[in-house]
C-alpha cells in the first residue's frame, strides 16, 4: 500500500475537500487529485462520493478508514520515536500558531534565536485549525486555550485579556462607549462558525444580538472589520495595534491562556527543546 496515497486518503476524509487536504499535507491540488486516483486504482474501488462540493466516504471508504488510521498511527509512532533520538541542534522545527500570533509575534520572538542557532530552520504554519501533532505536521503548537489536548505536553507561558475595541473611523461617526452598559446603543461585530462558541460571543449574542451588524469566524478579520468602522469588536489584547482603540475590559470574557505544546515523543529532540525554551522565555517577558 502506497504511504502517500494512504495519507492523502486520510487527509481528504478528515477535511472533506481536496483543497483543504492539500494544504494540510503541504502539496498542491493536482498532486492530491493524482494521489487519490492512484490510491483508488490500487485499492480497486471508489473511496469518495462528491456531494455538495464535499468529498463524502463511500461504503468502501468507511471500511478502509479505521484500518487505514491504525496503519498511519503506527507509522507516525515509528517516525516520532526515530525523531526523538535526534540530539543535534540542527534541522527543521515546524511551529503552528493562530494567524495573528504567527504574523505579529513569532517572527519577533524568533529573530534572536536564528542568530544563536543558524542550523535550526523554522517553518511557520499560520492556521487557526487544530493540526495533527501525531503525524508531525507540526512539532510545536502555540495555542490560546484553557484546555490543551491531553495527548500533548507543554506549559502555559502567558495570559491574554479580552477587551472591547473601536476605531477612529467609528468614533467620528458614533463616538465610543465609556462602559459595557453603553454597548446597547452601539453597532457590534459578532462571531460565526466555531468562533461563535467562545464566551465573549455567546454573551454578545445573548445580551446584544440585535446590535450585531457583521460577523466573522476569525479574530484578525474581525479586527479589520472594527478598524474600518463596521462596529465595535470583542478581541483578545494581542490584536491591539495602530488603528484600533482599546475601550475597556470585555464583559463575560475570561483571559485566554497561551500554551506551548508538543508531542511527548519529541520532548527530548534537541532542536525542538531549544525552540520551546526560547519561546517560553520570550513570551514570559511580554505583556499583551
């Protein structure tokens, strides 16, 4: 059985589309399509039906999924154990982080590290999606969460409070509220998709849903809606920048805990240990 074909099959089953599976594995769309067709030819049957632009498992695909995942888990375990014996400060370290942290904070945090360890190369994966750490799609995950996955190890390196943000453009038209009690007289930006389940946005929908004029499923996009005057936004303080004005603490939104996480099998890999140590020290000095 072709290993790349199996990985591609599992990625499509996980994401439901060729494009998303291609991004997950770091290949292009045509390569993913070619791998799927070759794997189906090898298996001897169709593994997916395309329904409403999504790839849905056929009966044969359902039957293969559990067995294929078990095979993949075993291969990935072998790969991690081999990697875990690496004690040289060299090679590539893949870091996954949400968009804003990946764009604004990690490049700065890693600038000095590059000078100290020129043989360690950083691959930065900017994504809000949960990446499969078991398959080593990433070595380190930077995540804002109060409940890190139990199968990963790491440490909390900081907290990020939430605030209500406005913009000069909005202030010129409507002025800014001075307290949460005044939000009912203002236009607001809500969450959509998985973002709608966060405490800040469930409170917003429940208390002030009639004042929501725009929504987004991603915090950085939401911050730009606020910056251009669509409304006020509930955002973590790492989104603060020129063009956004922090007004006051966000009601009903606990601080986000910032975690550095890796797989237990990789904790003794020297290059990963060094990056984890450096990021822990750097984030520990910063106040968001």
